[in-house]
C-alpha cells in the first residue's frame, strides 16, 4: 500500500477543505432553508439569453470557441471588460486584462506569483476565507486589521506597513463576510499609505456593482490613478473582477486587471495552471453581456436583492433576540451577525439544521479562527425567495432564543 | 513606481513562457502552414451536436449548470468517465474522479499536492513541456530516462529509483513530443519496479484513444491493479485524462483519476485553485458524449488522423534530406524529427517562417534544453488539411536541404 500522507508536500498540510463547501452539502435537503451559500438567485439567471448566445457563438465562431486559445483570454471579452473598467476615466486597456476561471483563480495566480514563504500579508479580520484557503499553503505571515462601519482602521494599518508586508488583500465593497464598505475617505488614506510605504493591494471586487443604498464610491485603482495624476492602470493596485455575481457563477469567468509590468508573470502562471480559460464560455459571456444587456440585468438584480436585504433585516428585527447584533450592508450578498461571546456558532450549526435552517459559522473567516470569531455567523440574503427568508429567519431566531434562555450568560 | 520584479516570489523566477504558445502567435498568418500547435482538426469538431447539447442542458438543467457546483465535478460526467475507465475490468468509481480544467490543471494540482522543493522527479527525455512549465516553480530535481522505440529504458530507471525520487511522470501512449509508446512488456516491468521501490507514477494519457496502427495496450493503472490482484484504482498510479483531443480543447474539461487516499487533498487543491470547473461545460460534454456518440466520433477522428499521419510520413520520405530522421508513431498527434547535431532548429525557425512553414523546435521538451535537443523538432499532423501537409513538408524539406548544403558538416 502507498502511504499517501508521507508522499504529500509540506504545503499540503497547510491545505484545508472549505467549511462552506462542506456545509453546502449538508444543506441541500429541500426542507432546510439555507442562508449559508454565497449563491446568486438562480431564478434570475438569464437562461434564455445564454441559450441564444451559445447558439450564436457556435454558429458564428464555433471552431474558434472550441479550439485552444490565447492564455490572456478572448479579445472581444477582454475589450468589453477593459471598456467597463474605464468608465470613470482610468484608461484600462486590453493588455491590462487576463481572463481567469473565476476570481478565485485570480487569487490563486496572484499568490503564486507574489507570495514567498513567510511574506507579510495584511487582511481585514474577518476576511474572505477562499483567499485564506488559497494562500495558506504559501505560508504567509498574516497581519489582521480590525474594521468598523467604514472599513479597516488606517492607524493600525500604518503601524503594520512599517513592517514592510508583501501585500494587502481587501474586498472594499460589501465585503464577504461582513457586508461592510471601505469609505471614500479611507480609500484615499489607504492609497496615500501605500505610496508612503511602497505597498501594494489586491482589490477583490465581486460585489461592487450590487449596491442598493448609499452613493457609489470609486475603486481603489481609480483613487490610485488620481493620486499619481495619471489615467493608466499602472500603480499599486491589482484588481479582481468576476461575472459570477452579476451574470452566473457556472460560467466560471473572472479577470485580473493589473499593471503591465506584472502581467507577463501572471500570464505565465496562468499557462502553467490550465493553459487558458474556456474560449466557449468566454465567447458566451461576451455575447450575453453586449449591447447594454449586462447593465440592464444588474438593475434587475439590484431591485430584487435590495428587497431581499430589506426583508432579511426587518425579519431579524422582528425575530432575533436582543443580544444578537448585525451589520447593515449597502449592497452585496451578505451580512454578519454577532451572538454573545459565549455562544459557539460552529457548535450550534447542528441545532440550526435540526431547526431546518442554515448559516455559515464565522470562525473560518477569522485568521484567529474560533477564538476570534466563534460567536459570529454569516447570512446570505440573495439566494432564498422572500417567503423563505422570513420563515428561515423566524426559525433561526427561535433557535437562538431557545439557546440563549437555556444557557447561563 | 512599483518595482514588480522585486515584489515577485522566488518561484516566479522559475516560471517561463511556453515557447509553443509564443510560436503559435507568430504562425497565425494565413500564408504560413503550421505544424507547430498541438491542435486537433477544427473541421472535425462536432459543432452541431455541441450546439444542441448546450440548448438541451440549458433547457433542462439551466439553473444547475449556471450555479456554483461541487468541487469534484458534475455527477453525470464523473459517472461517464468512471464507466469508460472501467471498461477493461478495473472498477473505477465516481469517487476516484476529480473533474479539472483540462489535463494541464490536473498536472498543476498534482504537483501542488506532492512536490516539495528538491524532490526527485523522473521524466522521459524529451518530455511534455507543459509539465515542466507547471512543476519547475516547485524546484524539483529532475532525473531523465532515455527512450527508444519501446519507451523508457528500465535499466536506467531502476538505478534512478534507488535514489528514492518522489514520482515519475509519463505519457505512455504516443508521447508528446516523440509519438512513441511504452510497450506492454515495459509497462509490466515499470509497475514491478514501482512496487519494489515504493514509487508512484503520473500516467498522462491525452492521446490513448487515438491509435491508428498496432494493438491497444492496457493503461498503467490496469497493469498496476493486475499486479496487485485487485480490481480497484488503489495503487501506485494517478491517471490524467482529457476531452481536449477526442472532443474539443475549448471546453477545457479533463480529469484526475486517483486512489481515494489522495483524493481529499486533490479536491482541497482544486477548491483553492478555482472552486470548481464550469458546470455548464461539464454538462455539455456529458450530453455530447452520451449514447455512444464519443466512440463513434473517435472512430471518425482515427480515420482522418491516420491518413494525415500516413501522408506526412510519405511526404517526409519524398521531400526531406537524407540526414533527417524521425519517429513513426502508431497514434496521437505528433512525430519528432532529428536533424544533424550541428543544426540549431530554434535558430532555423525564423528561416522556416520565411519559407512559410512552422514547427516547434525540440529544445524546450528536453530537461537539458538546447544542448540536449537543439537539433530536434516536433511536427503535428492532425491540424493541417492533406494538401497543406504535402505542401508544408515540401517547403520544410526545401529549407532543410538549403541549410544542409550551405553549412559545413
């Protein structure tokens, strides 16, 4: 018999299964109302438009869409992305764009190209667990920055930047898991700090176009260009975008927008990883999104998700015990709730499932794990239909009430 | 300005651009007849069947195909693959199968999970350059095994295995770049050696079903099961398969078939890399391949590619100077030619392009680079239509003739 454990690389011991993806398997029973996944509403997928786009692409570009293609991606799609990213005046070009298999692959490739063993990595706490999962095998040294309603604390960040960390990773808009947004003032301050300390930031922005209240805030790459007095993407920001939340996750199309000086190495990492992303799905996305369809579709998503967010917040007000507190996001798919510290939300997950409702325990979003965030949990408000949101929050409230009255504080 | 070179990880210095992919860009001018790419014949893509499959999948499973899915892959496709791999009696199950974004991603994930800095890696010389590109950043110590018409030299392999290398990587059928096949006897001998020395092998088999002459030979995982007297995939072989060469590369669907004991870590690596492969393209492939279509389609590919192989070999006989020698593959997409050692085929590539014909210089397929294989070149016979094969080989023969008469031997 082969002892596979002994054959594994050291980095493999740092790999973990995604707790969310394991939880999702538990919550697929139809009687369970799940707020666990980061799933868009499937009834809003533009299935018919995708179907005609697929037929048109195969009719008109079949052999090209089915053959090997360029590692950088399909030209028409890269141009579409570059143009969208240039809307507020920064001149993003096709050459800045590398198409990848969802933003998760973008995270993976960036880590591969930039992270040495022991490099300093600055993250919000809590942060996106998929990034932790991708980068932990590179064994970075994590610095966590606490956050409030306006995003990360710049005073703490300044102290950390003196230690010369390799990079920052941020989800500035409607962050996963908290749903909070980095304020305009702090974006400006952050960019100044990066220039002062020769820092760089990964701006992961899957939810930016899903805003339901408050004013739009420019992206970090736009603040960076403004600070430098240039209109190029040529500074301290590598940007990650995706069609997963605004079109459909199943196409697995995301992108990296990066300064030209690092693009060559990212393309090499992409070639080694999988040669290139499917030209078929790239062509389909470009065909679906064109002629203003994507913008119209996003308007519709905003309307639906806004009402689901509002309904979830109102239901929480109505059904949650007084000791539970939560964020009130202006957009995105998630909010995060805090129970009293003695509650272990990972432990309580089983009881929630008995109550036929599911959430994601917060622990894995914290660099410090359960000790830091064991009493928190993330709720998704985009996936469940309105009646389910109300009923699911009622069930969750009843469960929490039960547990809080039973246990001594 | 950011000094991105200084920001890069050490492993990034070990990354290289694929010379093939760079060459492909040069050879897209219509006047050039290219034998450079590893491209299937685009006129044989089953475009209409893929189109109806896409429509059916979106009609019947639209929301599922467009939503996030399981990291392991779509059940229907995993079952299809497992059943095909079980045809000769080894009972491969769904749980042995991880769907990946082309076999290249399979290579990447396996390296990530198994290779430590400095680990011994045994390869044929020459070997698949995409593997070298993916694994060089892990800084393995390469052992090369020379090959003859029957594949790698087992006496040399035995001496190498005493050094306890981490793994072997092989393309046993119609190897890229040489087109040679590991004989049945040596497969048996190889498996015995692996058991004697506690070795493992990655069996990369993109071309196995594209045999045009000679008898089918069982796969290494089948010899391994027979040696162990089991009918399970539970031994010393991790297998890589792909639909790229038998259906279409643009769907980017491949798979890893592995013993269950290492599957968990491979799935974790897949989650970190890109969560999962597109369920849309997975569903489409499963729908296209079903009801015996894939087997019928492969028969058609075999007929066409066999005649192209024969035509290329006959044209080489007719047009190539006497000092050029080449392999005569029983299948696959490639053959490899050897010029006299003083010819630098990388240097001559520019002259070939002036003659409006292209090949891939062999140097990058050799671990030792130009010093070992500078005088070799790879030719693809699947992509160009018959008239082009004849004319392209004529041009290449004329160029070689010219160069050989000009230069002193």
